[in-house]
C-alpha cells in the first residue's frame, strides 16, 4: 500500500503510517490508550479493531516490556500498522489481519490481562462512501453487544477492558457488562465547556462485583480552542489518564 502519509502521535514520539483516503486515527485513540496504567511486566494487552495501530502504538511506547497484540479486519490497515511497529522499533507489538466473527483466530480466549477497543460507533449512521471508513465506523452484521462479549471472552478472569464510544451507547454497554464485569468507571468526554458530552471512556474489570463510578468530566479544549492542561498531558506527554488532575 503506497498511498499513505507519515504522521505522529504523542508530540512526535511515535510515528504512524495512515492511508491518505481511508480510516485515520483521531485523538480518541490516544485518549483511550491513556486508560491503561500500572501494569505488571508479565501483563499482555489485546487491541481489538486496531485500525492503523494508533492505540497499540501509544501503548507500545509507554510499556515497551509488555507483549501487545492488535487484531484488524482490513488487510491494508493491518499492514500499515505492522510497518508502523517496525519503523518505531516496537518489537513487543504484533498485528494480525483477522475477523473476530470467525471461529479460528490467531489469539486464544482467556489469555489477555487487558483488552482495549475502539469499536465501530453506530449501525444507524449513513455509511461513508469510502469503504474503509464505513467498515471502521459502522457495524451492520455484528452488534456492539457481540463485539464487547468477544472482548470479555479474550480476558483472563479479573482482567480489565477499556473502550471509547458515543454517549448514546452507554445503555447497551452497561447491559453487556451486567453480571460479566464490574468496577465500571465512566468518564464523560466534552469538546468544550458548555457543550454536551459526545463520547464516553469506560473501563471495567471482568468478574468484578464492585460498583459503578461516574468520574469527573474530561474537557478536550478550552473556550479559545487550545488544549486543556489535562488533554495536553495525555495527547502530547503520554501521561496516564488516572495520574493527572482533571
């Protein structure tokens, strides 16, 4: 695949190759990656629907000793992610082109300590005319419920799951986690003060019975359009979400 751009994450600490015309990562990926913290050297991480690798590339930079695996259905995106891992010298990071709806996969259930995912957001939105974007953004024959059940299946007992999605998906997410995961942390994400939250970050622990917690709101931008201090700490400095003051 030759038609790609050279881009950067974490204030040029991480290089990423992305298609010129197709699915491209946003700040959502870096925010999502920031949810993982304080992991053991033996912990394994799975990125489900890894796209161009933005989430897992950020994690490979932050956790160079941990084995990280990405699963992506689109061959061209999986190939670009592999190239990005190579040019960053992330030997701990591997990608597989795989369809999680299939029975035979290159990963085993109950294997990972952490599963992180940025699922397709909607089955109702009008799909993009770009097939790559449509496949990444819209789920049509595989629901969010099924996607999250797969993620939970990949986790070891008491492993942790992390995701980002639209606010309106919260009912479906909580219903899926019911009796399967607890210790749920919900973080509403706002673009600017005075606006409604459009995204939610969520973390949860498989098999946990701990109560759900709604965390303080996270604001991406100040009123003048500049990054908030918290956003700057995450997007440019690579800090963990739970180590900064919101």
